[in-house]
C-alpha cells in the first residue's frame, strides 16, 4: 500500500485539519469521521483503506471521551446501548471484513451516499420526544425499571423526563446496517444510530446522543481490529489524527454555547456535498482509465 511520506510539514497540516474536523463535528453533532476520510483521501492522497482505518481510530478516541461525559450526566441508556450494540458490532465485523476485500473505487462510490445522507440529515429538524413528568407514586415512574422505559434528569430544563423506547426490532435491524457502514466507511454508526433512536424509537435527543456515543466506540473498535489484522493501520498517522480530532472536539464543546452554529451547518452541508462530488468524479475517472 502506497503511504504518503509523513514529513514534519505534512504531519502538522494533518493535525490542524483533524482539529478542524473534530471541532466542526462536535459543534454540529456528527463527529469528524465523515469529513476526515474523504479529505485524507482526496487532499492528502492517503489510500482509501488507510483513511478509513485512521478515521476508526479517531472515532474510538472521541467516543471514549464523549461517553465518559454523557455517563456522568446520566444521559446514556446503558440497557438500550447493550441491546443495540449486539447487532451493531456484528455489522461492524461484517463491514470490516467486506471492506478489506473490495477495491478503493467501490468504497468511494459507497461513501458518496453516506456523505449526502449526512448533509441531508443536518438540515432536518431534530425532535425531542418526551412524555409528561410523573411523580414517584405514578405508574409511569414505577415502570422505570422496565426494559423499554427510562428517565433522566434534564439539567437545562431542571425537570425529570420520562420516555418509552419503541420500534426495538427496527432498531436492531438498522443497528446492524449502521455497523456495516461503520466498518466499511470508518465514519462511526452515530450518523444513523442517533436519528434512529430519536426519530423512530422515541428516545429523547440527549439520551440518543449519549447512547449513540457509547455504541460507536465499541463498534469502531471491532472494525479497527479487522483493519489492523489486514495491515491497513498506520500508527503514526492514526495517532496524529486521533489526537487532533480529540482536541478539536474539546474545543468545539467549549465554544458551542457561545457561537451561532446555523451558518456553520450550511457551510458544512456545502463542504459535504462538494466532497461527495469529488469522490464520485475520482471513481468515474478511475473506471474510465
């Protein structure tokens, strides 16, 4: 595999770009993997499989950091995470094995709809599903131990939010698909898992984000092992990008409450669409040779 020589200048540029990707991903809630893969491949000329594995390592780092924060705030539904993790991990295993067997041209073509889907999902309104607050004597509260029901204390609203998980079978099926795409494309399954839990499984947005953050770390680890066994991981490159994305994500979380992100959302949509077009053009040019 042709790996670009990591000169000091190139390493610094990759690190700065990773910080940028991590900050934007944190501000917009999509993670940095969806942009770091195409940019590493198109701009820095990193082979597609290597770019994907680098992104997976970065996803693991950011997931560990984010999962700790959400667990401390009690925004993670651990029971739901364990249930969804089983098919998602199986999907990640299948996706990693499949990606190792197919060409970079096919991976680029598969990546295009993932970029467009992410851009489209960023323009949709996110929904906060709740049910009325209940006292401890109410039936709803006493049912909190039920597998499909839960509650959390919303720090911003200063109130207890109860919710009921629905469409679990759909969640298991889509979770497997999210795992496959994560393993094949290195972008984590969060861009599917989070809206799935919030929009289709009626899980509150904050809980959906916290639970998804925990899931994608385990999923990415499974896929990364497959890439490592196939010699698709460059330790130095992965370390540079992982640290950069992690620091960028921390920066994004600090400034997220101080800036208006709507205009950033539109800029990012344009960037994703442009990357999708570039990936498509490169695949077609490769096939025409």
